[in-house]
């Protein structure tokens, strides 16, 4: 057997390293046992398939025979795909932060044979430069310190473990609408009024932040919050972070204008942005958001659907060893495909310049062009360029199925299908939901990562929370009760296996693998936390089933995390968004609406802030529901928000006015 043990792994990222001369192990009990047997410390390297700097470090160090010899002599070397094992990544990224270092990938950590962290960093250059030691020097120095300075290493370990565990979600406390308004005012102050998004560079879309600003504008009636939301999303849609030729969004922009992306495309970014595009279109009617949604789903359908209907995880940033090579253009490239006349027109419209708009090449964008685009003319030109681009060497596809990321995209597709009247998107969502449920489901549990018949099981809190939320999104669009039943089963499993003593959520299951500490699921990272996703699902379940137990569980979750959210707003925006739903979200019950006019009016309201429960007769509602009194008198709607209900509504035109008044806490009914 080869001493590199990654060849039989299913993760595309791990397989990228299967030919390294490094004696890599996957994360496993056998790897830890090997470290204990040999007495060697562990070198843990964490990355993911689309990570540019992971590739750089691999080419410089892990493919270098001399460096690999040092690694093999001094360490038991473990390679982890952070997307497969977010629990391992979270524990050791937290340890790096506890050391006072900024995180990122590749994550390079040094552990004892029992997995306790004592030193770490991110990317280490192959050779020393600018005062930084080369990787080989680091390897030798850390091994010597581990061997000769045991007492100091032990003190370091104890200090790190004290910082990262045992963990607590913080003191229980109550937050109010006034607290949300205060946070909104603070966040508005960090927004870039020119380019959108947060001030400075690099720029991440930060979808929970944009959603929070939209909610603040909708809840308070203050236009500046909604303006920040729409302006930011518009600039993202026009920037180079968006793929104007093929659709879909890259992970972030390295500059402050959204021009130059870090070219990897992640499923989770596109899922979250698709939801915001639907929300922005509902709010503004701007056709830009419809076009970007359609183009993004076009990319998803063309490039990210795996056999069976699930969604792949990501597309690499690199091709042919260069970041972004697949996506950039020169004026000569464009003219060669389109001819001089159409090439000149396209280049003027998309900022393709003779000298390039970024490091000698051009990234298509619409940031610097004020005129409206003639879609009838330019859509065929983009198609020609897309066909020509398809002949280039493609970036690598990470085709593993991640349950939580799929759940995000399923919910986004379901909600967007309703907004844009695209039943084909609902089919796409249903198919993916069935695939993930079938391939990763075991009873009322779910796995996390699936590829080639191999699954990471049990899954994480994020998997159950995300798929529960997806089931509820499908129910709201389709009305099929099976989705509610499935959501309740998954929510029960989430509560049973992942709850903390104070009402929060652990990321890992009570019957999952033990790590140095048991990580929490409370902080937003690139995706909303499992606690934030679960809160969203709990509040919808409370409305759709009428079961007060879901409201009580949501309240416990909010109280357990309120202190953490108050101290670290940016890390808990999904919880604060859920709090907005709890305090001011619209609960709309509709009885006897055979024509569907009232239901249609309710669903025209922005989906983020409302839950619609339409029934044939009042007896179908829970016994304690206030709309049980609407048994007579024809179709009626009852709108409630924050435990306050309006008067029964018979006319669709009156529903929006009543809903807005309740959402904003105004004591008037039209």
C-alpha cells in the first residue's frame, strides 16, 4: 500500500493530493493512532478543492520531494477537506484565532498525537522571504520545540483549549425591536455609499448583512436601509464578481469596486444570492435582478447538476495553473469570436479594453457603463462567447454533494420559482430534494457529504437545519403536506441529537466523532449558522403547524444566543434576522380562498418576512388559531405580526396595507 493514503478517498480535494510524495493520511482514528504509536506530532493541513492558495502551497511544498521528506520524517501528516469536515475545520480554525492569528485557507496546524493544537498558521511560503521563514524551517523548528520544550508546549495547549472550550453560547438575555433598529443604524454606517457592500476591500457579498438591511427598511419604513440593500446588490450584479458570459457569482472581490473576483464559484454563495435577487425583484421590480436570477439558474443547470439531480459543491478558481484564466478576455479574443463590429460593441458595453482593466487582461463588467443594455442584441453575443469559452481548459469541478449547501439552493430555487413564475425551477428544487433525502437519509437523520457511494455520517446540525428549511420552502410553494411531515421529523432529530444544555446547538451530533472540543453551531461563517437556519425553520413550523412548542424552542434558542449576538453582531446576523421574524414577521392565515386571489396577494409580499398558511376551511387550522373564527362570510385572511393580529380581510387589495401596518407596529387597519 502506498504511504500516501488519499487515493481511495472520494473527496476531489483529497484526491488532488493523492500523488504527493507526502505520506498523507485522511482524518481518521487510524491516523491519530499512528501519531500515538510513533510519538510524532501531527501536521494538519485543511483546504478545499476551489482554494487558490491551497493549490499554491501544494505546488510549492507538498509536491516537492525534499520538503515531503522532512514532513514524513518529523510528522504524521493529515489532509482534511474542510467542506467534508466542517467540524474539524471549525475546531482548529478557532484554535488559530485563539493564538491571535487571522484565519484562512490553507489552514496549517500542528497538533499533539491526541489532537491538541499548539501552533499554526495558514499559507507558509516554500522559501523564506520578507522576514517570514520558509516552510521547511517552520517544520524543523516546530518539531524541535515539540521535542525539547514540552512544558512550554503544554502551557500553550492549555491556554488554547481554555479559550475554545468548554464553550458557552453566553448569558441568556432578551433583545427587542429597538435593539434591532440600533444595530441597523450601526451597520448602515459601515456601508460603502459609492460601491455598495461594506467599505474597503476585499469585498464579500455578506448576504446575511444585506438581508438584515432589507428587513430593517421593511420593518421601520426607513428608505436608507433598503437603498443600501438594493444599491449593493445592483453593484454586485454589474461587477466582475458576476460572470457576465456564463452566469453565477464568484466568492468575493479582491478590490473595493467588485471588479476583480477571486474566481472560484461556490454553490452556497449562489444559493444565498439567488434568494436576495428574488427579494430585490419583489421589492423594486428592477429587471436587472430577474435577468441575473435567470442567468444564475442557467449556470446552475448547465454546470452544477450531478447525475440524479443533486448540486455539486464548487468550481475551481484556477485552470492551467492560473487563477481566473478560464474567465478573462482580451480585446483580440473578443474580436476573434464576434468579429470587429460586434466585438467593438461588446467591448464597449463590458469594459474590454486594449490594455485590459485588470493586470493586462479584461474582466467583463458593467460597472463603468451608464447606458442601458440592449438585451436583444447582446444576449446572442454572450452566447457566442460562452460557446467559445467552453473550448478552453475548464476549472475543476468539485462534484461532491453537501447536504447543507444543497438545502440552501433548494430553498432558494423554490422561493425564486414562485417570485419569477418559473415552475421549471421548482422541478429542479424538488429533484435535488429527493436526491439528497434519498442518498444521505437514514431514518430521521441525514449525512453531510456524499460522493461515489461514500458518505460522511452522521451529518451536522447545519445539514438537518438547512434541509428542514428547504422542506418548508417547498411546502409554501407547493402546498404538499409531505414536506411538513418531513420537516417535523428532521427538526425532532436536530433537537434530540444536537441541543446544548442552555438551548443552543452543537455542530456535531451526540453520537458523532469526538474532537478536542465539541464545536457549537452558533456563528455565521460563509453560510448562516445552523442555529440561524434552525431558527428560521422553527418559526415557520410554528406558524404552519400551530404548535406552540416550536415557538417555545425558537425563543429558547434566541435567548441562548442573544448575548453572543450583542457582542458579535457580524457573526450572528442570521440569528438577528430570525429575531426580526419573531418580533415582526407576518403570519398570514387564509381561509376558503377558492379563487386564490387572497393567497396570491399574500404571496406577492416579500417572502423573507412572511409565512402563508392557506386552508380550505377554518377547521383545518389548529384549535388555538385566531383565524378559527373565520368560518363564515366567504374568503378571509387574517394577518398577524409580533403576537398582534389585524381585522379579517376580504379584499386582496387591502391585504398589503394591513400587512405593512402590522409589520411596522402601526395601530391602524385599512
